[in-house]
C-alpha cells in the first residue's frame, strides 16, 4: 500500500495544488459557491468517482509533530509523519471523564485501535484513511465503497427509514442542500475510533457530513461530531478530498483480515504446528 | 404459507421476517419462465438516464433449489408444479431449525441458529429446475481434470496429520470472514444485493460480508496477473439488454472456499456472468465457470435475482467472529484434555 500511495503522490499532489489555490481564493466555501459542479441526469452535483484524503488525520486528527513509529525495525519507513490537524480550532471538547479514556486509548494504541484488527473503520474515519474510496451516486441510493477492509455504506436518500440495529459504519440518510450532499449518520456502536491517537466516541455518536464540490477534482468535506456522552459540545473537522486522476484508477482489494489473524489468533494456534 | 411449521407460535418471528424480507410480488402475477422464454408481454426494460437497461435496486437470490441436482433426482431436469410444492414443503421441514423433536445435546447445539436467523426463501426457482446448474444437462459440476485430481491429492498429502483447527488457516474462507466469493451463491441468510449504475460503472454490494464488486464498463483491460484478488478483477459490457461481466485474476486460494460459487476453481478461473432484467421484479442471472485446469468442461449456473425491499444490513463478519476464537480454543482444550487423559489414563 505504501508503494501504491507513493506512486500516486505526484498526481494527488497536483490535484492538491489546484485545490489549494481554490481554497485560498474561497476560504469560506459554504458562503461563496463560485464553482458549479457538473450535474447528474437528475440535476444534482456529480460526486461519482474515486476520492482520497491527502493528510495525516488517520494518525491524529489534531496537530501533531513527527515522531518515531512503534517498531524499531521499521525505522524511518513507518514512523509517524507530522500533520496539521483537521479539527476546527484544534480542540476536541472532551468531557472530563472522557479525557482519561482518550489518554488510555493513545497509550494502548497498538492493542486497542480497531484499525489494527482490520475492523470496519466507522465514519468519518473511513473517509480519511490513507486508502481511496469510490462514490456511486443515484437519486435513491449512494454507495460509498472504501478500499480499507472492503468497507462500505449505503446512503438512503430522503429516507425516513430507521436503522434496524446499531452498526460499525452507521446508518446514513442523505439529502441535498444546494450543491452539498448532507449525510446524517446515526446508530453507531461504541467500537470505532477517529484516529490512531485514540480519539473516540460512544454509541451516542451523531455525525453530519457535508460533501461540496469545490473544483472538478476536489470536494470540501466537513463533518460535525456530536456525542453527549463524550463531548461537551458539537465540534467539526474539515478537509479537502481529492479525485484520483490516474486513467486506470480503480479500487483494489485490501481485505486485511488475513493480515490481522496472526495477531488476533496466534496464541490459539496449536503449539507444534506452524 | 400453508407449511406446517409456519403455523406454530414459535415460528412467529419467521413469519414476520419473511413478510418483511420476502420478494414483493403482486398477487397472481405470472412469474417469467426464465431462461428459455423471453418476456412476451408489453413490458419494456426500464433504462437509466444514459440509456443502459436499469438493473438497480435491492435484489435477493435466495432459493431452495440446490446448486447440484440431488443424486436421487438423476435424469429429472424439472419438477411438475405438484412435485415442486412437495419438494419445497419437504425442504422447509428439513431445514426447520426450530424443531426440538430430537432432544439430545448434540442435536440441540446443531440447531443453535434457530429459524429466526434464516432467510433462504421458501420457493425453488420459477423454472422448477431441480438444480441451479443448467449446463451440463445432468445438473452436476463436471468431473475434475487429471491435473486437478493430482493437485487435490497433493493438497490432502500436505494436510496429512493436521487437525481440523490447528490454526485459523485450517478453517474455510467464510469462517475466517475473508470472503464469501463472487458471485455469492444463495445461502442461509443475507442473500441480498444492492446494484447501482453510475457513469461507466456497475457496483454490486453483496450484503454477506459487505463485499463490493466494482465493474468498470469503459473497456479498460484487466489488471495484470500480478494483482490477484479474492473477488477477481471484473470488466463489464452490454450485449443488447444483457450486462456481461468478465472476471479473471482470482487468487488461487478461492479453491478452498466452502461457500464457493465455482466448485473448486482457482487462479485460472475465467468467470462470465450475464444479467438480464426480464420484468420489474426479476433479473435473470447466469454465470459460467471456465477453469480448464480444474474442470473437464465449462459449466453454467442460473439463479434469478428477485426484487426485495431491503434495506441492506451491515454484515460485520470479522468484527463479531467469536466463533473463530471458540473453535481454536476448543481444539486446544480438547488436546490438553487428551494429554491429561494420556498421563493419568492407562495406570
């Protein structure tokens, strides 16, 4: 994956440059909708395509300096890159009781992060993991297929159907607000995290995502996080998402269960057997 | 709904589940006679805005028809209407996991998933064929090639001395939550599919283990053989009103998939699927398995996809795989008990 990512950095970086120019011109995307996206047959902005975040939010959604990775043997190849946070104002308003839990998560990242076990990553983390995802847009359903873990979610447009149960990827109901796709996500379990830094939520999590085209090859992605059991007030993350421009871009399999089995089941292997 | 088990109170949740999940069909609607007969009514295939036949929506391939024709039905390609009804009744009774007529512990554990969890459908395929395999005519997976026999023997040899659960690698791909394969055969539950069509793509979400198949329609070549995938690499095109999907680049390990569509085919599998919408509620679906290093001839399966209201459920397989921990722990505990018994036993 790392190679794959490196190989595409130039293309993505170019898109990033274009987007950065756009963002520079329009710091408040929501207010000044200068860009008019191409339309689908039903007149909605066309979000179809393969997209990817280009940031280090999966390491830590807050500001963080570079630091050594968890494995000595991997040296510089798998250490932690620095990153500007994606949290608005950089502060996450944890309730006092939740601060300790975040710290504990962070300290026990390697055993506690659901990513390590190849669990479904939840929303919004799935969006900014360092893997592409693809949007299939129709008037009734929007399917988001993520390369990581083969995760996916179905967004029911303008639906009042309730979730039949709690889930890893949430229950997504969408509608259009002008040129913005708004997705209201509920019915989460309390098992997923926001990043490898141990930022977490409870099963009271309520996520509102806003996807707004800002150029042919970039979306503005804004997420509001609300969880009264963990946070004292709603807070926001924001980042651009870039189109994968390779002519032959396609999602490949990253069915990572087999990469986690030794870790998860190794102690239960028959001792004499290899 | 005249089946006896449905009348019992304990089956009430099943009735509800079936009412919720069963394909919606207008009463009295004639089911299309599938493979041979194209629709003759005035129905015309709906189209997407860009003119493709519209396959979109949530579909189920649940059916009581077995993949292979049971031996006792050799020579019988189709049921009569009455035979079909009797067969369905028999299968439903046999599958009824709410039975507790044999009350020893082992039988009880084997029925741990009671009927509430199952959603196989209640009918055989509308053609009343006795197998999903339509070719060869005997409804059976064709014989293996000599090469495949040799390979199987070598594999059995390599497994010699291993237990059923020495490691997770001794368990099948489905139990490990790695894949249920593409295409996914009808099974006990979660037989649902969401099909969406975007510009240049068809996406098929298989509810079972949330596997998404992305099928580009732009004529691009397959990825190189260096990239082998559990679901292969699919490319699609339209032949008239039929979506034809060509898939290669499978991983060889799909052979060991107990839930496999393709009966032990491996890396050389060339899969060709055909989707044809024949009425509002039905897609005629066929796939052909061609792996000359495994089978003496290609073979073809036909199973209709029937519209179902949904929604698609999240099947988080790996995340809830307590079964794997249980299987491995159980095997280790048995070994330990056997060791203890050997120490103290013969005295």
